[in-house]
């Protein structure tokens, strides 16, 4: 197993979800950190409270990444290269979905 440690948490990107409740309160949460949630009367306070919880949560945390060898999805890369019929079908799908060659709408 090839584990790699994240050296710095200074630039760890996290996604903050902010939701307004029917009561008018706001809930801020981080999808990457389970149970990292803050509720407040306004959006700014919810975010500020959540930021403090994130700092406390990350203070004693270690983040490791694992590299997966022999990823089964890579077995399919390039399998239709040079296949004229597949190229035509792919172009028809892009046209139907109004996508450009890069996949952007």
C-alpha cells in the first residue's frame, strides 16, 4: 500500500454548504468533514462559526492519500481509438446534447 501524507493543511480546499432554513436561520456545513456543522441567525455568523469548528477539527488530524494500482477503469482507455463507427456515434451524441469537442455546454 502506497500511502502519502499531506504535508500542509494551509491550502486544503473544502466546500462550505450554506442553507437557509424556513425559520430564517442558516446552517453551514462541510461535506468533506462529517458532522462539521454550524447554525446561526445569519449567514455570516454561521460561516464564521463553521470556520472555527474546521480549525479545531483539523488541529489534530492527519490526511493520507492512497494511490490505487491497476485501476480497473483504465482498462477501457483508448479501446475505441480509430473506430470510425464509434467516432460517428460520439459525434451524434455531442450534437444531440449540444456539446462542443471539449465537453463544455
